[in-house]
C-alpha cells in the first residue's frame, strides 16, 4: 500500500461488483482511486431546451453525475466477464460503490468526447453545492468488518473549482476558484481577484475539489 501524502489526502477505495447474467454469480473487487471521473447523463446532453421560469428540473446537478457513476451497467460483448461457475465468458453487468471516502474528494466532470471523426466538448452547466455535498448515497453500507470503510463524514464542502475555457480538448485556457477564510478568489494566470459565491456557482466546472467536513486524520 502507498502511504504518500497524495494518497493520504486524495486516496479512496472503490468496490466493483460484476454479476454474471447467466448464473447470477457476483464477483467483487476493490481498487484505489485518487479522483472520480463522472459522466454528464445523456438526458442533459441532447438539444438544449429552455427551462420554464424558476424551473430547474432540467438542469443537471452533480448528484445526477454521481448517480450515473454508481448505476448498474451492462458490459459490451468485448468486455464479457469470465464466470468461474459457467467456465466461460458470459453477458454481465457491473456496478461501482465507494467503499472508503477520501479526505479530499476530487470530481472530474467528463466534458470531452472522442469519436472516430471529431472531438467535442460538452458545455453544460452543472449545478454543485458549495457546502454539504452528501456522498452517503454512493457508499457501501454495513462495513463493520472493515476498519477504515466508514471512517469520517460523508459530508463535503467545496474548496476549489477548475474551469476549462475553450471548445476543444487540445486547446483552451484553465482558470480556478478557491476559498480561503470563507472568501472566494479567482485565479487566472498571474491575476488573483476576489469573487462572490454566485460567480463560483455559475462557473462551468471541469474539476471540483471537496474537503471532508470531519477529516479522518488516521488516514493522513
């Protein structure tokens, strides 16, 4: 196991569950992670529709992206699971859970898509909370036998946002927002200016950094 500062701060544990659709046998595996890459759900990436006044039901929220991350997904034919019971590759599904939350949660919104002919950027605005991001709905429950599985809080507060400006993956410009002593600041190359929280919330986040409200110093 790595005990570097980076893994102590950003490191968490994922658990994947692959289920054979023929015999329903489930295979579980644990993997470390330093960030979570989350997709924007397809219902928010189609033609732009103007929402009704004061109606945010069609706005994508970071919880929509996290919910998609933990949804059960059927694997393609090229990714078929070798079932030890069936003794062959079988149609299967995969589901991810967070087994251990990190001290600092890094969420990478997958805004870039590659096809055989083009690279495109999804320019959707993703709503995200400044305080109280609750990750409890995406974690495994009843893990009393695992010492660090449920340590710390499932509530997170935003510390920083990275924004990509531009239309392509190979070009553009990055800026950032970060908080210090309850004030927000905008970083643009060598320029630093104070920003209000409305500006932060209206930014089109590419990477979000959330700090665990109750830090687990045993992991640091």
